C-alpha cells in the first residue's frame, strides 16, 4: 500500500498537565472489518481529551490510548466489508480515540464525506459537536421549529454548534457565557440572547426574555447546582438534557416542580455508545444536516489551530477558557 510502518502520535505514558503531550513514534494502525485507515489532515480538540490527559476520563474498552475523537483526512486503506471505492475519498469521522496522530482508524459507518464547501480544518471541527448536539437536542429533547432553548457555555464548541443548528432549524436560542465579550461573540455567531452568568442571574434573565414562560429545552454541560436553577428556567412540558458535569455529579432537584410542570430530565454520553448507534446517527446526519454543510450553510467556528507537535499549546488554550469555538490540530 506504500504506507509507512510508524507515525507520530500524541500518546502520553502517564497523566499530567499539557506538557505530557509530546509526539512519539507509534505503529501505523491497520483497519479491521468495516474500518478505514485515514491519513489525518486535522484533528479536533475536545474537553473529554483534556480530562483523559489528566487521568479523569479513561478511553472506552478497545479504544487506542492515543488521544483524540474527531478527524478529517483522506482514506488510504480499507478493511474487509468496505468498498474499495472509498480509497482516496476525503472524510471526517467521530472515533473512540487515536485522532492525535498522522494516521487513524475509523469505522466506515461513522465517516461523513468532506464536501468542497468546507476545509479539512473545518471538517475536523464538526463531528463531535454535531453528533452531540443533534443527538441530545433534536433526538432526546425532540426540538421543534418555533421552540426556545437555553445552552450553557455558548462560546464553546458545543455552544457554537448549537447556535448554528438552532438558527438553521428555527429555534430561538439563549446562551450563557462568562464575559461581556463572549456574550457579544455569541450574538455575532447567531445567538438571539446572551447572558453573562458572572454578572447576571441567568434564571431571572431567561424568565424576562421569555415573558415568564420559560424555555422549552435546556442543554446543560455544567451539572451540580446549575440543575435546579435550570429547572426554574423551563416552561411546562420542558426538557432538560445533561451532557457534562463540570460543577459536580450530584444535584438536589424539586420533585414536585417536575411533576407540576411535567418536565423531562434526560442526558447522555456519546463516547461509550455502540458502533451501531453512532453509525445510525451518522446516517441520519448525512440525510438531514449534511446537505446544509455541502451548501456552505453550516460551518464550525474555528478559534485557533496548532500543529500536532504543539498539542500542549492546544490543551493550554482550551483550559484557559478564552477560546470561542473549536480548537484544531493540523497534521502535515
């Protein structure tokens, strides 16, 4: 196949700070049944990878120890049950691990074609946030045109993707952010309203914005003491979706309020879900959202790019909390 035997990858031997993210030599992986080998052009950087680097979020069983969950690049080898026509095609994919490398294996069912309307850097910034927002907001919370949603972390990768999808599918979106500058950035991206949670009571502001009705959906990546406050923001028949627990894994909730307003509390984690689930989700996205990507109507917000050798800088940027949108590693 003319492929090298080894590659550069970010595969820290022990947990630690960003400084443990140094390039090392690793064998080029081989695609198995239903898989493709991708020569990686770019890899998205995500908060779960920061947690994995710290030793707080181990990869799922069978996943590579090499960091990274989303890639964009060109298919250079295929495994059994994958059509040879896939060779040479540009793809992006959500994977369980292995993205911070020159080559990565991806399940073919989780690959999406990269259209000319977006760059490889943009393609690498899409899978994790798109899979997460779509599956939680539009499937678990069954968002419908004309409804309203509150999203915490409005300038994060998840937040900016939620803003784009809300606009494309007819939702009113309210976000929170940690500074006036970030609130202005969120509104420039397309948020209808942005609340500085450090200077304003987001519950009071949501009720003011919605004329006392509340929002239909809350997408929460904070957890802890935010949960009961989020429930105060919900309208009758509202849906609360938890996707992370940055402020704690426990919450005290008002059960009678849930009963009175007929609320739904749900949540999910995407990384440990089965190959079959992720492949079905990729197929749904290919049918419902990917035409918008191909038309150039859906593009991720890119905050910064770093070369693979400076993965430490990318993680330091994410941990600073100053980013707006996605951070991406580029691989020559």
